[in-house]
C-alpha cells in the first residue's frame, strides 16, 4: 500500500531560525536534521526524509521562534526540500 501524502508539511523560515534544533528533537519519524547554510556556522532545520514526514506538526509546536510552520501547500514544500537536497548532494560531490 502506498503511503498517503500528508495534508500539511513543514515550511522552514531560515531567517527566523535560531538554530536550537528543538524541532529536530521533536520530530517522531526523525525527518529533520540541522543543515549548514551558506553562512559559516549557521545551521537550520531541513527535511532529510521527505517520504517519512506525516505532517504531525510536532516540529512546529516545538519551535519557540515560529521559524517552522505547517503549510497546506504540500507539493510546493516537498519541491523546495527536494531541490535543496539536490544542491546539497552536488556540493558534497565537489
């Protein structure tokens, strides 16, 4: 049986993130991890395991800075995380 797409999906506002990783710790399926940004030493949460996200919202609830929230634009959020993962893999291969 194919997994259902969640009705909501995390959206990270990188500029609002303080890098505490509370959202990463709160994620039951452990879909999020901290990624290095283009600014040295600045980390933000990002989706590593898109297919495992259930859209439960625990990451959003854990964020005291409102830097991660759920969006109903699931396809757009998935596309954003997928594109970023491609760039990260390409940079790692260099």
